[in-house]
């Protein structure tokens, strides 16, 4: 068996995640494509595909159970993280993957073509120039340095009444929460248990007040 698949199976076995054979094949296929393109296009600083399974795949899919709703946008998606792994885990939900760099969007288009992913729309745009239309159930990101930056740049993206921000963070400190704008509040800080990952990971859910 493919050593990446063996490793992925062992990682998933240490979680409560339910992942089908087809989804596992797609997740491994994504890592193989990321590794191949990374050599030419420098899409991620993680060079070892085995490390990508932990730092990119598991780190993304552990938040799958926290996705409530139908429409999601991954802002500053880079090479499609966490959007591609989450779209594989949730084929019944719709994902927009937004990034300003053409090489990243070209890679994502190749991924969805090769892996047969039908619930992803890649968009090359700066976030402040993107029209969210009716808005999204949740705005996802693990790219922003701070939560205040995230909610500032993405303020118009969630649905007016019900939309939330989902920030994938390492350590969450009170200073960062204190810097949030007046209109925004933290609903929940959830500790994430990611097998073989060093350091803490958290999912922070934020929303508009009132």
C-alpha cells in the first residue's frame, strides 16, 4: 500500500473522524499533488509529504464537525488549506477558495480537476475586492496573523444575521481577543486534538454582536 495512505489511516484511527475510502484516496492525492507542485511553485514551507499529512490534512479536517450550514469561504487559502481537505470531507457543502496569487489558484484548479472535486469554486481576488453576494454561513481562515485582521478584512463576508468567522489558530491569548473590534465577539474557543502535531491548536468561533 501507498506509504502516505498507510500513514493517513493511522492518523485518522487516532481521531473520531469518519472518513470513507474515496475520501482517504482524495486526501492522499491532494498531498501528492501538493508535493509535486511545491518543488516548482513553493506553495508551502512543509516539504515532507508525511509532515503534510499531519500539519495540513489532519490540522484541517479536525474542524469538519464544526461546519454548520451550506456555504463556506476560505480566505487566504494558499494552496487550498483548509478548504480542499474540508471540501473532500463535506461533499454536500459548497466552498469558495479565495487567494490573490495566481499560482495558488492554478494549483487549486488542477487539484479539483484531477481529484474530481465538484463543490469548490477557486477565486483569484483580494478579499476587500470580493463580492460575497448573500454572504456565507462561515468564513474560514488559518492564514491571518491576528483575529482582528481577519474580522476587519472579512467583515462583509458572513451572512448578516447568522454568519460566523472560524479562525484556526495555535495559541489563543487574551491580548488578541481584547484587540477585536467592538462589533465582534468570541462565541467559542475549542481546543483541537491533532495526532502527532507539536504545539497547541484551537478553533475560534467569532460573530457579530446582537
